[in-house]
C-alpha cells in the first residue's frame, strides 16, 4: 500500500485506528476453545466486527510464537484472511520487532512480505534499530512495503537507553535523524509511544510528515487527544494502536460485539479529530 | 544449563564452538530436497557430525521464519532433536533478537523456553536491548535460562548507534553497564562481534567474567586468535560462533563430512587456546 492510498483510506474511513491482535489463548472466550484454531477464529470475529472502523491490524508475533507451530498457523491464517476478505481496505503490520545482520534481515523480510515463501504478506513490519543501517535496509528493498522503526517506545524501560544522550541529542532522536538516510516517508514510519505524547512536538521537528505508529493508548495509559494535539499533521500522519481495550472488551460470547462498541468510540473520537 | 555446567562442558570437550544453524533451503544439497523436511534433515546431519566438537548450536530464526509454518516445524524439530539425542551435552541458543514491552516479552519467553507451550526449550535467547529493562526481564524470570544481550555486533551498521556516545561512554558500554542491574553472570551473556576483537579489552573492563557470544569469525572476517587474545578468561568466558564456514563447507552429498572437517579445525585451534 502506498502512502497516498493509506491517507485516502484514513480519510474515507475517518479513522486512524490500528487494532492490535495480541491474541492470548488464555483470554479467548470459552465457546471458541472447542474449535480447531481458536486464536484464528477469535481474530476473524474481531476483524469482521471492526474492519470498517479500523485502517490497520497489527498481530503481535509473540502471542502466536508462544503457541509454537500451531501459533504460526493461526498467524498465517489471520493475515491471509485479512488480505482475502478485505483486499486493499486494511493496512497490515507485522509487529515482530525484527533486526539482524543484512543476510538475516533479508530472510526476515521474506518471512513478512513474501507470500510465495512464507505464506504471509504484510504491508509493514516493526524493526529494532540497534544494529543500524544494514539490519534495516533489506526490508526497504521490497517494493510497496514499509518498515516501522522503534524510536521512542511506550514502556518504562524506554528510559534506559532511548534517552541516552550525546552531542545534545537523545538516542531516539539520533535514530529518527539517521534513519532518514535509509528510506523516505513513502516506506518508513516510526513507533512513538502514546505515553510520551508531550515529546511529539520535538519529534515532529525531526520527522514532520512521516507516519507515526502510536501504541500505548488505553491499557498502557496514553491519551488519544494528547497524541493528536502534538502529533497530527494535515495528512493525519498517525496510526494509533489499541489492543487489549478493544479485543478483550468482553471475555464472553459477545466479545466481538463489545469490541465493535469500543472501536466505534475510538473511531468517533478520531473522526472528530480529523474533522477539525 | 548452569554456568558451572557450561564451563565443565567447554573444558571436557576442549571447545567453545557454537555452530550457527542458518539453514538456507536454497543451499541444502540436492539429495535432501526429496525428503519431507529437508531443513531438519540437513540440521540433523550437521548436528550428528559435529556434536562432540561443538558446545552449542544456534538456530537463526530468520532462516526458518522465511519458510512460514513449515519453517517453524523444521526449527521445532531441530531443537527437540538436540534435546533428545544429546541431553545435557549441548547449550542451545535461540538466535531470535527479540525484545518488546513486558507482557509481550513474557510471551516470547514462553516461545523460547516452555516446551509445554511452544514445543521448544532452548537454554538461551538473544535479545535486543533498545526497549530497556522491562523488555528483557521477563526472559530472566525463567529458572536455568539465559539471555544474550546485543552489545557490540559484528556488522557494519554497528557503527550507527552502538558507538553513539555521551558522558564519556558509548551506547554499547552503557548497555553492558546498565544491564548488570538486571541479571548476573549466571543468566546473562553479551553478543560481541569478532570483527570488533580489539574492543574486547575495554569490554572486559566492564564485564570481566560474563560469557560473550562472539559471531563474525569466518565469513564475516573476524579472527579466532584475536578474539581469544583479548576476550578469554580463566573460565573461558567465550562462545565463538561459526555458521556458513562449517555448514556450507560443501554443497554436495558430503556436506556433513566437510562440516565435521571444518569443525575439527576450529575445535583444535580452541583446544590449543584453552590449553595455554
């Protein structure tokens, strides 16, 4: 999906909501557990109930890998379902935080982007920047694909290294600056946690029009209105993720209905923000 | 495996060799391709041919993930084979470079360490430190398990952020110092690339007796004797990885025999180093 297509999608749906599919088998409602692939069935129900309200879905790989081979089956079926049932209508993010030496990142890129190889074809992958340019570039050589580089994350540990500073710059600012030599706003986004909303003003000075993927609204304590106040651009420039608040809105048989209700709240707030 | 057990293993085998299972389907010899799981059959042959010469194996997850569900099957079968065929004789490293917010790293830990959940039970996992303490700690709460934190990597891009400096310290030194509050030399190692051997003197000032996992010998240009000169301790303190030089020593039907020959060369050099 191109940047132009993504922006069109956002303004058509009046939403910049990403739903995080952090699907935990222990939280899947009882009645699904009898089925062959409860995690996939849960995801499918969530997607069907919210696809018109969200612009993106973000499966969190850890929640699939913990189930081993069966988990990868659920993950693969999920991305295949999105691409088949809603082609061109949803931006898909492999939340995998990958990054390794060049020949290895190239294999990770095949895993995320080459359906003929791995069965999976996401639009984007989250990458960890610690290993630098050659750990990130192989992902950028895939036409039409995006990387989303960790910059300033939403967790407490973000303070440990991301604020490490030298030459008047924090590490996360160095990541934002330096990585712009690797790609453009057409194939690169950044992760900036909602819990760091007040930092968005400074971040926008370095990356004025790149899209930012913003986790941390809801369960982690971030506020959508703060994120929009400091991070919104004329082309939106934001994809705001919510996981637990939506997918676990109910633990019962009505989980998809309740997820839709939560997604509607988010979408309506976003519609108001986009309408300003 | 405890630190004491690992050290015993190294001195018994007179080897600190780790063989990297970066098994690329396109490099697997022709005659294996007819079998149901060529990647696993390749790994099994390599392991059987070298298990007495190596102390560790390190499957590189990217090379499995690129084959999707089938790749995870090969990976799972590989770790299960090592644990079943050679119990207690080999240290196993999930080279996955994971790291995410706490609740997510917890799921990654289950993936790597909990056979009852994922089917996989490694001794150690490589982790990326960018997201800080809470991204790493969940891995440390698994008794008997290790994390191997990226410090100074072997690739060109290591220069992009790992040498970023402030307060007279480089970022990788900050990672080495700060992470010592999270674990001990009983459950934490560091990745230090062989291409950075001359840096090992300074690194040993910060982590005098932690084990270091050293990739980059061979194909990437690092030298074993340099690594030993600057990094060896009285308890060895090193696990040196070689991947392509060993597993692809021959592309023909004799690949396991040739792999053994290369492993013998490494083991003999290591025996000499340990004997000094």
